[in-house]
C-alpha cells in the first residue's frame, strides 16, 4: 500500500503561523539540481527558514550534515553512491540533533514504518512538494512529525495506524495523483467541472486537464464510465 496525501494545496508562505521558531537551518540533499533549486525556492517564502547548503549524493549528504549541523535535512530516498536510507542511518548516528525528512516519488507503508522506526521525522511525496514542503519543515522543526501529508504529534499512535494499514491489501491506483483521486470522488458524486473548480479553488481549465489525465490513466472516455470504473475498482470510499 502506498503512502498518499489528500489535502488542499497550501500557500508555501505561512508567515505568522510559527511565531516561536526562527532561523531554522535546512540542508537539501537530492541528486537532481532542478529539484534542489525548486525546493530552495519553495522554502524562500518562509522567513524563519534558512537554507544553509545542498548535497548531490548520499556521501555528500552525510558530510554536509556533519559539517553544517542543520536543524532539518531534506533527504532524497533514491541517492547515488549511498542510498538515502543508508545516509539517514549514518547521519542519525553521527549527528543525532539533525532531523531528517525523506523525499520520495513513492514509498510503501511498510517502508514508512521502517523509516520512522529508524529515526526519520517525516516523509514527503515528491508530487506533493508544492503543497506541503514549508509546513512539513516547520512542523518537524517544532518537534512534531510529518506523515501522510499531515502534522503528527504522537508517533506511537501514527505507527499503530500505519501497522494497521500495512496489513490491508494494496489498492491499485493506476498512477492517479491525490488530486486526481479527489476529482474522481467529485465525479462520482455528480459534480460539474464548475463545482470541482470551486471546491478546490482551481480554474475550470485545470479541472479539464485533470479529467483528461484521468481518462488516459483509467482508459475510460466519459464521466459516467469514470464513475462506474471508480466504484468497481474501489477508487472512492464507500460513502462517496
């Protein structure tokens, strides 16, 4: 079962929400320069955050974490030379004050459990970076965790919930994003494009693009076919 997030898009800048925090030092570790630049730009809107460095592989992440001792390390799970998971283990052992948030394109519930038990303070799916990056960093900096697209204060309870999810059979998602799943839920409820746009604060053109992508991924061609497909393949909750 893959970890997913179902939340509305947040403003990357959240001034005034973290009055007790300032000078949160962040190190960005990802092997893709464009991702590092993108993450840096996302965090630029929060005055309490200071990006102090970058790393392009696992070994460099370990070295930079030891040298810079950031408050938060944003660490890509898939890194060259040394995997993100192995780098995290070394960093936690060598620099226990560094709080690690893993970035990943996809991760199973069991892998999330293992990462948290090893010492990760958060996991962010890369397709939700623009939605959650700043809030995740500030939540972890304040002492909480970031799991499943939300701030979590009680790790024990979160782990128990994840263990329960891990025992359930995996639901096929056909490569649909969290937002596309939300749009499908609205289609099943009979919402128009205008209704969906209003609910998620989107333009109708954006809703049309989402529907086009959904049709391509599911192989259907009409809204009725999509609703029937979603119900048959349990893409929506029973209450939908």
